[in-house]
């Protein structure tokens, strides 16, 4: 009987493809500087190294879990301030079971289950079997989220799994998605993810057709109040990967998956789509559509209608479907907006500038295209937030103007109303902001980013518990999406505003790991560390933060947060952390 820990590097193949020598050198440094010393200090043994992973053995389940928690913390610290290609993120699975020794190696179902648990852990997360949970609860400084019975590949019986978050007060609520780094459980009602459609044309320039179709079907489904829809960015983490639909559904926590492909030639288009029941892998519905390229919007509507009719036939007649609430007359303008969306989601200054240029071209082609105006407003707002705009205040004003232009063209566009709501919130017009952002929620209940924006405005207005609820729901809708750490940082900030500092810490750490170039994430984490008395960690993050922006000062942040309900608590933490006035 042994406690088995399996660890694996997320996205290792992609890293090697981009820089093989650099990635292998980095992996060697992490092993010698982080992994090996921690394993020794917790009484463990490295059984074998598996390319980008490791099989570890411990005599104690408590030692295995404590080592895993410390390992993820040290990896996050090592990633802080590092450019994205040099961030090495682990998934960890731990099981307690019988093993068979053969020389220095070990085998058996105990090892196999640990490997399968590692596969369903989120990046930066830890997943335990129930046996491990029963051994360690109350004995380690961590909270646990009940993920329910999970069907693991090549394991006959379902295994009850638990997610782990360190440095939190014990939370036995078992809410899905309550902590970062855990695979979510199923929501109560119907739930679905639309995987990125494949471009089968052999021409990468046609990717926008596949991406845009995926985006529009997701948007249409997200308007249905009875259907839980995974956010576009989480689904797009699977783009270009050969995936097992059942595994994807397990990682995202959904009952149904839509997948499909697009092929174009000589102005014609063929779209295939299918709806799959995740648990069984059964194909519920499949269809093929042939037509002219200009038929794409009608095809999107038909796919959406068939999906809904298959899931909830009795609701189909009650719902109206429109893949794009105000579709453009020009497929060229639509294609530019789709490309811009992809660039915005890559979260970089150059990509943001390219996206704005594409959206301006789309508006030139079709001035009445509301979605292009809406996305331009969001791109400008994001550029102002990240200090990429020469005059930040003017950037926010321009974003609000473009959002108003979009709303005048299409009052139902959620991106425009979200950006307008955030602009009002930033201007301290709390009631107007909340009204606008609640309207976004009513328009698209599964619009994860809109829920985060609403939570942000609620936090600023002093409605801390409601803010925590909304940002927690957003995290559940987008469990795989880092998007510059905005989901985790706003949820962590809401917890910090409510003075739940231990709860906030893992989320704020995750946000820095996701977007280490943005100084704002460090500010929140430093404040949280100050409240918790983590002075060494606070000092390390102050130094890392000052490498990516002007030196942090209490006075400047006090002024920037004046008029927001969490200001005093935020500043108090900075002072405790030793940030200069």
C-alpha cells in the first residue's frame, strides 16, 4: 500500500515544438531546483521520470498531499514574472492503493488511478481519490471540493474524486468550480460545450469560418436560460488537438458536446455537425449541410435549433434562435470581426492593436455592423486597462462611445453592454453600471465574461457576497480559460473585499501565473499576502511586480481605488505587506 503521486507538464508538446532545447533545459532546472528537493523533504521517492512527468511514491497520504500543495506553490512562484513560453505548469493526481514492486519500479491499479486523476486535474491543480481525501482531511491546510464519481479511462468502476485548494478555510460545500485547479462536477440541468469546428479546407486562411461558426453557435446557445453553456475560450483550449469527447466533457463538466467541421471550395461550403452525449459517447444527432458561402448564417441557425430540439424537445417550440442577433450583410466584415476576436483573446499589446485595425476595416465595409463596434469598444477598454493606451482615461471614454454606437445598432449585443457597464463602474456610477451589467446577464445567462464584469461592479459597489457568487459562476462556465487571469483575479478580489483572505489567495496566485506581465494582478496578490502575514512571499511578488511596471506605491493605489468599496481593505493589506507610501 502506498500513496502515489503522478505529475505532468501541461502543454509540453507545444512548448517543445516552439523551443525544444530551452524547454528541456527548463524542465531539468525545475526538477533539480523544485521537484527533487521537495520530494526528499517530504519523505518521498521519485520512482521514475516520464519525459514531461514524474511518478512519485510516499509512505503517507498526508506527506503526498502536502508535497503536492507545496510543489504547485513553488511552481507558481517560479513562473511569476517569467514570459509565457517559460512558464511550466503541472497537473497532479494522487491515489492511495495497492502497488506491485518490481525492482525500483511499481505497477498496479493504484498507479493507474493516480495517472487518470492527474489527467482530469486542471492546469496548476491537484486531484485526489476518495481514499486519499479520507486520510488527509483535517490534517492539511487545504480545502476540498467534492467532484463526485468520475468515470476514468480504462478503470472499470467510477472513482470519487476531490479537488484541492491550499491555504483556504475548510469549505465542505462541495460547490463545483469552488476552487482553482479542480475539474468541475456536472451542473443540475442540461449542460453543453461547443468544441472548435475543424477547418477541413487545407487552407489556414479559412480558419475564421470554423472559428466564427463555433463562436456564433455558442453565443446563440448561451441565450437560453435553462441551458448551461461553457464559455468560448475554455472550449477553444482544445483547438487543434485530437481529443476524446468523454474526457473533454469530464474536464469541462458537461453532459453534451457539439463538434463539427467546415470545408469550402469555389464559393461553396459544407458544414457537418454532431451532438454527442458525453457519458456514453453516443451520437444523438448528426447532419451535413451544403450550400453557398453566403448561407453560413442560416446553417448556424439550423444547427443551433437541431441541438436544442435534441436536448429539450418540449422547449424547442418556445425558443427563438438567431446565431447572430444582428448578422452582417457582408461575410467579409464578419470574417474580420472573427479574426479580431481571436487576437483579443490572445491578450498581447501587438495582438490588441491588430484586432482594432481589423475591426475598423470591418466597420468601413459595413458601418451598421453592431458586433464590430462592440468588439472595438472591448478591445479599446482592455488596452486602457493594461496601460497600452496613451491616455487611460481617454481610452475608457472612447470604449464607452463605441459601445454606445453598437447598442444604438443592436440593443441586445452583450459585448457592447458589458463594456458600457464596466466603463460606468470605472467612473464610479455604480447604480447605472449594475443596471447595465444585469441586463447583460438577462440577455446571455451563460456569458461568462459578462458575469465576471457584473461581479466586478458588485464588488466596487460593496455587494461582496453577490460579487463572489457571480464571479464563482463565471469561473464554472469557463473552467479552462485563463484570459489574462481576469476570471480568477476578480473572484479573488471579491473574496479579498469580503476579508476572506485565505480563500482569495489561490485565485490571486493563479491570476499572476496566467498574466505575469500585468502589474494589476500583483497588487491584489501582494495585498492578500499582507493580510495573511506572508511577508516573504509578498516581498517576492513586490520585486516581480516592479519589474513589469512602475514601482508600487500605496498612495497611488489609494487614489486609484477611491470611491470603490474594497479600497480600505485593499490598501490595508498593501501597508501590512510593507509597500512604501
